C-alpha cells in the first residue's frame, strides 16, 4: 500500500517553501478527509477537484503577511510504525503546541472533537 498522506504532506511543505498559491495532489478519500479537517481548522484556504485532471486535487495554500500559516506539518503514525492513542492520552496534548489530527472509528477529526466525543484513535498528522 502506498502512503498517500506522506506524499500530500511533502507536497504542501514544498509548495509553501516556494510560496506557491496551490499544489496538485492525487485524489484519494483519506487525503480529502484530512484536507477537510485542515480547512475547518483554518490551515488552508480550501481545495477542489482539478478541472484539467479529475484524478487530482488542487490544494490552495494559506499565507498570513507573506508567511505560511502552517509552520510545521509532521506525520506521526507511519505504515511501518503504527501509533494509537487512548482518550486518556489525548488529554495530555497541549493545544498551544498545535493540533493533532486523528483517524477514529467515527472518521478523521481533530483532538478537540475526539475529546468531546470521548474517542481515541490513530494520530495521523501534527500541525503547528
């Protein structure tokens, strides 16, 4: 299985380094759900299906005063080393250090939503 999340994270990081307005990414369901959470939290301007190639997503990057909104984007759970957090472990996260996006049995969501719903899961990405 290919790891589409790590490819998307690398595309977003590289796009922000060179100050691109948008980046293209392969269209996968897991990528779209992660982008929905990033959009809800205000880290990207949005995304849409490419008009030229419907198998690609256009991710619109967000900048504030010329600097990228996303300072760091880090993959936590990897295909070679899966990590899982219980609800008790989620309460130890400091919201000032950024957000963690988790994959739960109710879908992909941020730590705040997981705490409200009393859910644990597999952490995908940490965003600062």
